[in-house]
C-alpha cells in the first residue's frame, strides 16, 4: 500500500529534501504551503509536479484540519516555522504564534482527524541556548536565548504532551544546524558562501558579519531528513538529537569558504553591530549516540565538504543567473 505523507514547510530547505526522500521511497507526498502572490518554489522546482499542494497556514487550525482530511496521511512532518533566529526579536509574537502555537494547531488537526498518523516535530538545538552541559544530548536541560528558542521549547514539550496524553505516535527531532545549497541567504552559512562566490566573481566588495566567535555543530540537511524519516519507522515514538559531534566557529566557516575560492577573508569581512544578536548562543555541540544506536542513522557529509559544496553551488548559480 502506498504510504501518504503530509509535510508542512515543504518549500523550505528541509521540506524539499524530505519530499525527495519520501518520493524516492514511493510515498504519495502532500505539501502544506502558505498562499503567496508570487509562489516560492525554487527548492522544489524539480519535484513540484509529483507533489499535491494544499493551501494552509499553521496559524489557521481550520486549514490544517482540512489538510489532514485531504491528505489522510500515515505520517505528518511539521517543518514549518518562523525559523530565522534574528527575526524572532523583531517579530516575537508572530514567532510564538507560528513556531509555538502552530505546533498545537497541527497536533490538534491530527488528533481530531487522523489520530493514528505518525507525527514528527522539528525541534531545534536552539533550545539548549546558554548550554548547561557539553555536549548536548536528549536529557540536557533547555535554556533558550531567543524568542525563537523559547517557542521551539514550547513546540517540543507540547509534542511530548500529546504523546503522553493521547497516546499519539509523536516524535521530536532535536536537530542541530543543518545546511545545504538550498539554505536561505539570511542564514550564516549561505550568507558566507554566497558572498565568497560574489566577491570572487567581482560582484561584491565586502561581507558584513556579526559575531565570528559563535560555535555551531553544522551538518548537511540531506543527511538530517533521513533521521526524520527513521524516527517515524520505529516501534515506539521517542525524541532524538541529530548532530555531527563537531563544532566550528563562524570564523572557521568564513575561512574555509574564502580559501576555497582563493581569497583571504580578512581582506573582505567587516564586523557590523547590526548583525550581532541581543543574546547569543555561544556554543552548540551535539551528542547523537542515541540516534546512531537506535535509528542506525549515519551522516555522510562533513563540515568542510559541506561548505565547499555550498560555495561551488553558489559559484554555479551566480554565473548562470547573476
Ligand atoms: O545561521 P544562523 O542564523 O543560525 P542559528 O541562529 O544558529 O539558527 C539556525 O539553527 C538552529 C538550530 O540550532 C535552527 F533551529 C534555526 O532555525 C536556524 O536554522 O546563525 C549562526 C551563528 C549565530 O551565532 C550568529 O550570531 O552565526 C552567527 N552570525 C555571525 N554573523 C551570523 C552572522 N548569523 C547570521 N545569520 N548573519 C550574520 O551576519
């Protein structure tokens, strides 16, 4: 029997990789997407004819109920959110409504219409914030440092609460930063790889950055969506940390990207207080032993390979489209 999946946030980086993975496994894929006057389809251009789109919004419960009725999914992947940390200080209420309460809306739609559907919640290492232990694992207490992190903590706990209250198969993946050529240019990895390519091609003179000392555990999004799928194939629902187990500074990221195109980053990077956050997450480093042992999950792409892949992709894109 063909399995059916509903993905919220299907037009984003993770949604696009996950949709490709599920299509390759023979799933019928439904994608919830917000109506916009100009459709944002760049990430799913190559598969858009194989996906059934349903208009809806995490803040509109009735649209979610309808989406679950239409898709009648075996699996629901809740990837939609206001996911840019810096914006969460500028739009804290919207962030809470989409990233926190939106999870309850989606869980309610599943509970009301199809309570036997398996549910994946995109939790985040931002929940660890001002970390209380290193490396961070499933049992590490949360100390979020941004309205986004606070909202994700809510989404995480409401998922566990629905699992315990209603016996739903609800899992939460605590994913550390994961990147790819499909990442939006506002996030630091893509901002840097895009700038390195533009500077190399003579289209940009400088790169304005915030805190170069922050450390992140960066992996490849294509590897991470496999973990999402694996979580929903287990006998019992549970929560898992997904990470590489390596941490690098933003400065190292910049250095690898610029070196890759033969440039010295110090000649181009300017520190601009505009990009420094009101409260920073200084260090993230995940321990994904549980996912490796219980899910059999393995990552394939390492940090340096990831950064080079993104720079190469940006060089290609810019040469083609400017
Ligand atoms: O790429 P970032 O914006 O990602 P951040 O804040 O770590 O959040 C990402 O990962 C989370 C998982 O841990 C997700 F939940 C979340 O949705 C998102 O995907 O920033 C990374 C680091 C920060 O410490 C930031 O202060 O880079 C630092 N940084 C320094 N200069 C900058 C810049 N970040 C951005 N975006 N732009 C800068 O110019």
